[in-house]
């Protein structure tokens, strides 16, 4: 008989609208569900919603009516999932904190990176007793699942130094890239007259969009041969409107987000790729895709980006201030040979993050736990 | 590459944007299914001058009587021509030029069976689009224009005489990929059309059931009240 896996997340669909914006986490979820189905499991998903059931990519998704978010945990949602998925054999908690207060016996939980390094997190757990309460709940969340999967080493290091009794549970399964789809193109043709800087991220402050816009203003006014391409969705429609208006006031700045299928070409046309996150990063899919396309990456010194970029080897790791960004971009923009060398090294690193390796690692974990 | 079929209803489009629209569609569509709603000009002949076009003709016009029935007939003709992906555009709507190269990858993706776009209403010229109130393309959301044909889904329309939607209801409920290509709508681009279209809109919806009175009134606003952005 087919074994059943329930997956719990917070927001795949927008809780109240028929809207999905496919970012990295959504793609990860769909790819994981596809892998589970390929391995012969029946999969259904639960998330926050208004008691609806929808379907995506052949998987049923159930919306659970809850609004409670305490100390960055979702106890009502988690308990509703526990009861509703009783007929399911196994569970996957797509976010670590969803395994609080209770987790299914045969289950896994995933961390997509540290999200509590964002200074604004202090608003939620800033007071000492609130922080302790969040940590107490995380301790419970980590206790339940049989294995804890992290996309980066940063999360594992954080917990090993904070809640050290879960050392044996952690599994490092870094994010992935399809290195056949994302590959370099031969750009040894004629000299290009413009250097293209790409920002392939959501237009949100933690991704460093504000610093990048300011750096773009400085560099495009200093060098007419530098152009900036912003390629990502806003957090809401108004942000996209504002970005469109802003680029229309700038020389050599462009905004034109693309769906995933067109992203290989976007990376291939770039000369330097910026991943200038301030915080809240795992092993960024965008960074991996840029590296797989043979591009040097200027990355924020945060989260799992340090697992991907080696300082001065395949790009730069820096605190993404305007000053630091301007200096790093300026240097690389003027040094074609360095860009090429760093890009080649990036490609080599990306090969070890191939999607096939991710499939194999996850398959082994699933087989080990779901037995 | 998956087959792409465009479907369209036309009526007396010869002096408007029809030729440009068909020239634009033939760049990336394999087949164009057109239902002529009893044109009295040479619209049918123009349609037939394009080899990809399959033309069906109504003897009696339905557009102002029962749009849902008209849409249903077009859908039935379209699905009888073995479509894979179906694009629904009007004869005054244009996808951006890059659609010829950037639409095919969307048809090959396997996450979504429906793709939505933002529509930009060009106003008074083809160079500017309107952004005030409900005209704002950035804030009014995406609509589905492109779907993968799925025989198991019902291909029926709600019983509405007007504003009944371009696709069967079941397709409009599909999770959709928000497409990056913009649709340029030229229906309001010619200043001479604006008053005529206003009259038609309020005749069809005298009790303001589909749109607010304020929105209809905004059609006739003086230029200084209208906000535009460059295309």
C-alpha cells in the first residue's frame, strides 16, 4: 500500500488569494514533493489558509484557518496539522519552528537558513524573556523530528553552539542548481562596450536592494559603461511600480523581472552578479545559478552564502554597505581577467551542488527515516 | 515546442488594429482561431490573408446580446482544433515584442497550467498608459490569458451577458504563473474611440453592476486629471 507523507508549511499559496509567487522556497517545496512522489509516496500539504483545499502540480494543499504567530512559532497550525494528518505515515516540517509544540514520530524538519539574524527580529523576540521563550520553543521543535535537515552549515553551527544536544540529528543537504540548464556561454566574441551588473533578487531590504540602488546611482554616473539590471519581484505590486518608476529616472538602470525558465539567459548576459543580502540567507539558489553560469558573485557576509563564495576566489563576501559594494563592483568591473577566473572557479564549485546530488542525498534521508 | 493556438473574436476590425495584431500573433502562434461576429466590413477577408488563421463566421452578431454564448462558441471551435496551449487576446491587444523569444520557455515549464499577465491601457496615444485609479496596471493584478488545454476541465461560462470573462470558469481558477510580459491594450489609444466606448460601457451596465460609476466617469475625465506613464 502507498505510504503517505504530510508536509507542513506556512505560505505556499497566499493564505487568502489564489496567488503564488514562485521563489526559491516554493521551488524547493515542489521539487521535494516531486522527489517524494517519484519514490512512490503519496504527498499532501498543509499551510495557513481559509479552510480551503487546492491543488498544485498534482499535490493537494489544505489551508488551515489560523492567525496565531507566537514568538515566531505557529502552535495552532502545527497542532491542526498533527490531528489532520493522523492517517498519514510520515511528516515533513518545511520550517523548523513548525515542529513546535508537537511533531509526528516519523518526521523530518528543514531549515532554509537562519532568519533570526535580521535586526528586525529583535522586535519579535528582543526582550530577554521573549528570546528565551523562543529558544525554549525551538528546543522543543528540534526534539520531535528524527532528522533535522539544513541547507547550510551556518544553521547547524548556530544550533550546535546554542542548543547543542541535537548534534547527531543534523544533516547538511545544501541547495541545488541544475548545472545543465544553468551553464556558461562562450563570450569570447568581440569586446562588449558595457559591463552588466545583475541584481537577481526580490526587491526587499534584507536582500540589499536599497544599498544596490544607491551603488547603481553612484557607479552609473561615474562610468557610462556600467549598467545595472534589477531582476526580481517585489514583495507587493506597489514595490514593482516604484522600481519601474525609479529606473525610468536613471541612466543605464533597468528593471525587468523574468520567470525561472528565462533566468539562465539573464545570468549568462551578466558580467557580475550581486547577492548582497544583509541577513536571512541559506545557500541561495540565485548565487548557485549565477556561479553555475560562470559569473563572479559579490555576496553579503551572511548565512549560507559563506558556504558558496570563498572570499577573493570566486567572488567577494562583504558587509553590503553602499561603500563596500561600490568598491567591489568597481574593481571587478575594471578587471576582465579576474572576472573570468572567478567565474570559472564559481562554475567548478557549482558542479558540486548539482541537483542530481541533492536528489540522491534527500532520497537517502527519506529512506533512512521513513521506514 | 508545444503548440500555441491564439483565439479571438472580431467584429468590424478592418479599420482598427487587426492587421497589426495578426502580424504580431503570427510571429509566435502556430494557429489562430477567429470567430467573426457578423462583420459588415472586410474583416473576414483580412483574417483569411494570414495562413495560420482558421476563420469561423456568425451570421448574426451576439456580442451585445450574449457575450458568454459567443465566447463559448469560440472555445468550442478552438478545442476542436487540437490545441495544447491557448492564448486569448482581443484584436487591439499586443504582447511585448520579446514574446516571440520569451513565450516559448513559458510553454515548456511544468509548474503551471495557466499564465497571467498585466494589461496596460494605452490612453490617447500608443506611447503612454494610464495609471490612475482602477486603470493602474501595477496595482489591479494579473489576469489569465494563456492556458494549457485540459480535456478534463469543464469548458463552460457563467451565465452573464457581459463581462463574462474570456476563458471558461474552471480555467480562471487555476493557480497561475504571473508572467513578466506586458500586454499593450490599444482600445483607448485613439482619442476618437473614447467617447464611443464610454457610451457602450454605460449602455451595457446602466446600473453599475460590473464597475463603479466613478470608474465609468473617469473615462471622460479631462487630461489634467488623468495620470499617464510612458510605455
